[in-house]
């Protein structure tokens, strides 16, 4: 299946729009020039800041390379980040590339942006897109792959109800040895108005979806994307002042631990880099990225068995610009 042959979008989850921290109307656009380093100022005393130049393992042949990036609107991203994207693809040569928050609509409206995006991935001839059907210019996920998946589904296909992905937040692709679930988890929103939906419905449904793939289908899972939760205090610059901020409430962190980390999934980056600061999101205001005052919201959560046997490295690439999120990647010693 290619970008020009898209199946109908399953409509599974609904809700309000995402309230991004530090991206309200009127803010300046993300800088387009790629920076070589991220400043190491931080409030966590004695903590080391992740630096891919010194902390990433040497690239290894025969690994499946998966890269993920919340692009915060694909049209604007392509205008700001064309050089960074071209460099990223050349340097990483990802086998699978996942994006979140593309904000495109289904049909002709988004065809030009999708076609332009695909041109950066000449080896990834298979593209799969999920769209929001309840709000224009909102949410959305996509997977590009060098190898054609065995099967691709949209939404929480193992759930009995079908209202959980009207926002285009999930794509699942089956390969020979594993599943990849690309997700853009709902933000709890201003005033935490979606907090109950997030922790009582969404996390439960997504966790059940992953467990069904593992148990019913018999393959391990790589859950990837913007999880909209800083799981630990070290995953946010200022934990004490954000205890009731969306993405760091105790309810969200407890749900994240219960539904994912204590339910058969390993946080690949945190397990490989314990005690290391590795933010993936910075608000545009107040020069927060240069000051490294951010959040770690983007993850690779891997079935425990697959992590133990096959994950070689998990890394962040904070020097690539164009979005308020940084790309991140994982190398898995497994056949796609």
C-alpha cells in the first residue's frame, strides 16, 4: 500500500484538541537552522545531559532502524526543516519512519504535503497515514517503511468500541518479527479537562491494544510516539512547579507506569540511560530549547522480551530542528 492507495480510516477515539505547553497563538516559529549542541544548563543537580555525540553507540549493521518525530504540523515543518530532514534521512537511513501531529486532512487537501514528504524517503516506498476526522488541521500519524508490512490497521482494532481514533492517533503495522504501534497520545488539556479521558479510557484502551497484539497475535511490540507524559521527575526541567500541569500530573504518571511500564513494556531510553536527562520537547517561548528547559514526552516502549533480546540502542537527536520536538531513534537486532 502506498500513499496514493490509502484504506478507509478506522474511527476509534475522540476528544478535544491538544493544549501544547508553550505553543499558544502568537509565539515565534521554531528556528530552522540546525544547532550542533544543546545547552547543558538544568535544574537537576549532578545529572548528565544526553549527548548523542558521546553517548550513542556506534551504528551497527543488520539492525532495524526506527526513527520517530512529532513534526508539529507537516506543512510548516517542510518549510522550516527541509535541510534538517534531508540530513537526518541521509545520516540515519531509517528502515521505518514514524511521525506524529502531521495535521493533514484525508484526500486531496493533504496530497501535496504527503508527496513532498515522501520525496525525502526514496527508499521508503510504503506510506500509511491516519487523519483526524473530527477537526481540521489537527493530530494525525503516519508510518513510512522500506519494507511493505504484512498488515496495517488504523485505530484500536482490538477494542470493542469504535470511537477511539476519530483524531487519527494510532497506526499499527505488522512485520515478520514484531508489531510497531505509532501513537500520538491525547494531551490532558488546559485545566486538565481531558485528564479523566486520558487515564481512564485512552491509556486503558491503548494498553489493551498492545497486550492483544502480544498475546493474541504472538509477536512483540514496539510502541512509539508522543506519549504526552513525563514519566519521572528527571524527565521534566521543573517538576515541583508542574505537578498539576498536563503531562506531569500524578494521575498521568501513575497510569503510565501501570498501563505500560508495569504491564510488559520497557522504556528503552530510560533503561539504557538511567539518571540521564534526555528531553524531547521544548516550548518555543523564552528560548527554552537553548536553555534545555524541556520535557521528555517521546518514547520507544518495547515488549520486555524484545528489549532484552534485541534492542541495541535508543537515542535522541536534539540537534535536528524544525519542530518543538526532537527526533529519536531505536536500533533493533531483528529482521523486519
